[in-house]
C-alpha cells in the first residue's frame, strides 16, 4: 500500500510517501505498528497516545479518501494497493 504523509509527518519521516508491504488482511492497527517500527520514537510520540496502540484523536487517517473511523477504526481492513493518508489537524479561517 501507499502511505502519504503531510505537514509535520513529512518532517518526521523525511518522506512525502512510501510503499509499505503488509500481510493480506492487515488492519490500520498493523500499519501503525509497522510505521512506528520504521520511523521510531519521533513518529510514535507524534502519532500515538501513551496507551499502547492508540493513535491520537486529533490526527486524521484516511483510507482511499475515507476516514478510518467510518471503516472500523483501528480494525479497518487494508486492501492491496490502497492509499493511506496520515494528516495532522488542519486549521484556518
């Protein structure tokens, strides 16, 4: 799958996007665990709550343009070839 990073997450990962290989029937939980393994404590501190495995609520996670929260949250299934976008909150006026 293709993972896209925006704003601060680009700085943390040093990438705009990257390809991640996961097992068939993987979930958002599996993807976040893998991303923490790849990008270390700076990524984990920015994305994850102190409770293990729980992402911060103010971040937006999109799977093919749809919020993961409407697709089952951390249990949302990821298909081969999907695009996952990790976005910090957007402000403006």
